[in-house]
């Protein structure tokens, strides 16, 4: 699998930072080639050139269509993180979502 670059976005980037850390742990335990960054939703456009998949925190799903419109010209897939997985900071569950969205195999 080529390296996949994932950008998580939320309001301030703080809660997605915790989520990103847990996803990175899950990525490491499964020995996958996925890099995860967390940023504020206002910073999305700064990272489009280095993003393959953009995930939005569930509390920001109302901006999905706007984000999709911004990401489409860059051929970036966009998804919304499941509320339960986000609320419990379940890195494995969100990693499963990432793998589904990019069409990767789950090595678990």
C-alpha cells in the first residue's frame, strides 16, 4: 500500500488531535503506511496538496458538502467520523473507516 495521508478536521483541531494520536497507534499496531494529521477546519485549504483522505469530526458534518466541493478538484475523498468512535476516541474504529474509504485491506 502506498502511503496514504489523512487529514482530520474539527473546530479548533484539539479534539481531532487526540483522535489522530489514537489512530496513529492503531496504524502502528497494524503496520500500515498511513499518516494522520489533525487540523482546524479553517486550515483545510492549506493541506489539500498533501491529503488523500479528509475526515470531518461528527460535530462538523454540516460542512460536509462545502468540504467535498473544496476537495473534489484535488481528487480527495471526504468522510465523516462516526459519532460513537469519535466520542470514545476509538482509533481502531476510525482506522477501519479510513481503510473502507480508501479501499484498503484491514490487517487485523
